[in-house]
């Protein structure tokens, strides 16, 4: 990238966030839409028993439904982000949610298994449009508090992931047609997203006016990020480190979110209800930890948060396989609180490494999160079948040690000395 292009990208990113107040109305709205989107996304696994009975499916066919959703939701997100970075569409979010709505209606009326796969693909496509674009909106409304904005945005998604299965227990016993009720959630999100689209269009018009000022007037703002001086190889290596840290985080989270109830029932012989209560406590800790990571990163530096959220959780994960039931519950909550704070911080760190490419970076990392979670759950399930669920937790307890790679990340704090080109 040429020096002039770098300066333009920095200036654009600076104009987007700095010097403006945090627009909490927009942040809360996009977080609410994230809740609605992820409620719909979490619906699919909750209705697998219904689909199995309706279409007489085996586990392989159910797995293909999950793969179809994950495939479209994860692999398309970077492409959507890349496209939206080059072609800004204010109402792209509402269009994406419209695709999700069509998928839900198709699923409720599906006459065959093939139609179910098409519906699952449509729901995944809607998610692939939503995440990179909504992450961009959160950054635009952050007023420079990028970590706080991404954390608030993520909390909505975590709440939706927990809410979907809960709502399904009340609606889905009525049969396949009752899935259509969830389309009203998508419709509600579309209405809100149209309003957000109008706000982004006005915001971009204001930014265009500011960029019309000669480059020298704002090309080197007082708070220009030092990462503009990093060589390309350093940026690429830093992104590789962030991806590796994502692998550690999401593989370990997959072991808890997917198999925690089985682990508790196998080791402590607790009831399903008790195991579900422990899982709910863990998921609640994940939601809380997701929010706190971003604001702390804004104040103390993102590298500090990555240190304590990945490597800092290692002592607790190492203790977990040897704890009794009481301490297992306590440790799982502590692990959820600490580990969940990493994602929003990693995402903002990556956005700052590659200024002016918010959509591409967000799409890539959200897609990676979807993909790693699904792959992790599948591989750990195979490992549990080959050995035991307890062995899985012994192996996974060492994953946070990967956090030592944080030492290779640059410090992007403006207070630190700049790296020469």
C-alpha cells in the first residue's frame, strides 16, 4: 500500500470515529438487531428433533443441515465484507435480514429435505450479510470507543443465542408451520435496520464533506494510529497470531458450550436439569465477559486484554478437570467471564491493523468464529467418541497456553513509540 493510500485510509478511519460522540441510540439498536438475528440462528439446532421426526432424518442428514448453515454463514462473510468496503449500501443490512426472513418462511413450509437445506442456506446467507455490516455500524457509532461498541454489539448476539432455544420450547411443539412465527423477529429487525440504514447514509454524507477538505488538513490527525508505520510483514504476522488466538478461544469454548452437560453428567452423575443450570450459568458469564473486554481495552490497551483473556485463563482451565462439582461450577463461570472478553478486543485490534477495511476484517473474523466453533465441536465430538469426554477436557485445558503468542503482537497504543516503516 502506498504512503498516500495509507494516509487516506487512516484519515477515513479517523473521521469515522474520532471527534464524534458515541451514538448509544444506534449502538443499542444494532445490538438489539444482533439479538434478533442470533435468536433466529440458534433456532435451527433447537428444531433438529422436529425436523428429524417430520422428514425421518438420520444424524448424518441433520449434520448436513448444520454444515450448510455454517458453510454459508462463515465463508460468505469475508466476501460480503470485501464487497461492502468497496460499494457502500445503506440498506444492505435490511436486505440481509430479508433473506433470513425468506429462509424462515421456506423452512416452515418445506415439503422435503432438499427444501430444508435450501432454507438453511438462506438463513446462513442472511447472517453472512448481517455480521460484517453491523460491525461496521457499531464502529461508526462508537465515537472512538471501538472496544466498548463492539462489546455492546456482541452482548446482543450472545443473548440471542441463549434466547433462541428458550423460545423454541414454547413455539415448536405446535409443529413445522409454527417456525413461521420466528419470521416476525426477522421482520422486526428489518424495520429497525431500515432506520439504521438511513442513519448510516446521513453519516457517510457528513464524512464525505469532511474528506472533501484537502488531505493535509486531516491526513495526520493528532491521534493518528501508530500502526500506519508498521511494515506489511508485521501486519500479516500479527493477523496470523490473532487467528491462532481465535483458534484457542473458540475450540475451548466449543468444549464447554457443546459438551459441558455431558461432562457433568458423566463425571458427577448429576441430572439433566442440574447440568443445564450449570450450562446456563456458564453462558451468562460469557455474555457478561463479552461486554467488559471492550471498555477495558479502550482504557488499558487491547494487547493487555488479549493477554489476560487468553493466557490469563490458563490456570483455571488446568484446574477444571480435577475440581469437584462445586468448584467446577465456579471455575466454569470464571473461565466464561475471562475468555469471552477476547473476541471483541481481537476484532477491534485487527480492524486497527488494517484501517479502512472494517467490513473485510469483520467478515473474516466473524466467519472464522462461526467456522472454528463448528469445526471444534465436530472434532472434539470425534475425540470424545474415540476416548472419553473427560479426556477431552484434559486436552482442552492446555489450549489457552497459545496465548503466549500475544507477545508477538505490536502495541497499537498511541502513547507507545512508533515503529518505523
